[in-house]
C-alpha cells in the first residue's frame, strides 16, 4: 500500500470522526410581556443566526396585547419554535426559569422580546466559550443602543468602562477553536477578529461590568447552581443581576468587546430609559421595577442555604468564604438589629450556623462571623445550640 494513501486515509477518518461530534446546542429563551409589536423581529433575529445549532423558546407572560396573533404567525413560520404560555405575568425571572426548564441546550441566552440579536451573536459566544482556557460561567457581548430605527450608541457603559481599564487583558487564556465542519467552523475571519477582543473577568469580582440580559450567554450547568432558589419565584426583575453576579463571582466570566445585540430604547424599558451618557444615570436606581438590590440579597441567601454545594474541598471552602465577603450587601430592613441591617450575610450566617459549619468547618465559620462583626453573644449562642444537639 502506498504510504501517502495511508496518510490520506487516516486524515479523512480523523475528519469524519470530528464531524461525528456536533457543535453545542444553544437555547435562546425569549421572555415576552405585551411586546407583540417587537416579537416578530426578535424571533426572526434568532432564526437568522449564522450559528447552525440552536433552538428558540418563547415564553409569554400572559400578554393582553396583540401577542397571541403574533405567536400564531410565528408558529406557522417557524414550527420548530417552542412556545410556553403562562397564565399570568409573574415577572421576568419566573418566566426565564420556565424557559430554562424547556431548554435542551448546553448554553442558554435569555433574551428580552424588545431586543434583537445581531446575526453573528450566537456564533461569537460559542467561539469564545470553546476557545477559553479558563472555564468561565458565561460570556457577555456588547450592545448597540437604538431609538426607533436609528443606532445612537455602539457600546454599553459598564462593559465599556471595564474594557478601557485594561483589567481583563490576560496572556494565554485563549486558544482559538476550529471545528472540522464542511466548510470549517467558525470562518477564519471570525477567529481573527475576536481573539483580541476577549477580556477576562476573574472570580470574586462583584461589580456589574456586563451587558444586560440579551447580551449574555450562560453555560447551562452554571445556571443550575443558582436556579433552584425557591425565592426566585418572587423576583420580578433583576434576573441578569442575580445570575450574572453569582456565576461570575464563583467561576469568572468573559466580556467580548464586540456588539452582539440591539438594545431598543422605547420609553417602556425597566432600565436605560434613554441612551447612556457619561456621568449620567440613565435609569431610576431604586425606583419602580428596579429589583437589583433584592436579587443580590437573594443571591446571598442562596449561597448560604446551599453552602455544602459550594464547599466541596479545602480550596473551595476558602473561595466560598472570600465570595461571601465580596458579595455582601446591606439588608436595609429597619425592623432588624443594627448588625443585621448592616450585613445580609451576617444575618444569614447567624441563622444558618449549623449547616454552614457542617460545610465550611466550625473554625472557619466562626472566623467568618467575627469578620462580619456578629456580636460575640450571638456567635456563642449559635455554637452552644449546635454543640448541645444530640448526635444523629
């Protein structure tokens, strides 16, 4: 047998084997409430993606506008679309969780129905996920800010600030991925243009630096670590704040300095009621619809309630302790003692000493409680009650 023929045969078998494993499925979950006038364009933008493996799930929150008629047209046009109809509007977060339950993808994008994905959005996210040497929980692309049919800004403020700081630039965190499809994926131009636009956000970062909902592509297994919090049923907005801050603080994330979606400003947005201006807040912080602080409190509650999940080794226990310190928030409930108002984490640690000590170890838990300035008497009472419990 000719040696060159043998090499060619080996190469062709290797390519065939590569093609036997497909690219990951991405689930795009569109959450809609009375945005029937925008819904067609949002759905079209999903099915016009350059990425080959995706599914579209539309969750309607009991809309009372023209949405039912629009959904009928979408079902006829895209029979593969999955429609989830809720009887009432319980907010963005419960609807997102319903979409997550219906999703099959290894990656998930939660999309607001008034936004539009740019054609390369999903391809960009997947390329970055598969190219990262650090296994981050999500990627966040930039946005275009649009009024009517006019693009008025080409970046988002928080993401822009992080990129300008240079904090996310890292050596040796990217190895461009190439999948042997026919033609190969992604196009060479995609890899070349994106490699220098990847900015790493390390674990324990607690400040919001990403794009809003539609710009984020989560790993499904990262979402699962935080999605079983029963209190999310009562979180109407702030879904991206809850998942984004929790997942990135735990395992890191990536900012992609490339627009991947259109953020439509139409006057009814919960956030960014106008295009962003330097040194000017574009939304009513703490106003009606702003659940960001509540989402951060629920994140603290979840991390402490599920301490065993996040403390599976000695190193993870130290990381977990540092995580609680970094994400702490004021509680603000005027009925609570001063030390509990000052720190939600302190309050929850005192209430959950037994379960946290079982996962974190009694010594480190007590040190952590001292760090949060929990009164010595409260710490002593918690330890005594734990020690007095009969062994099971």
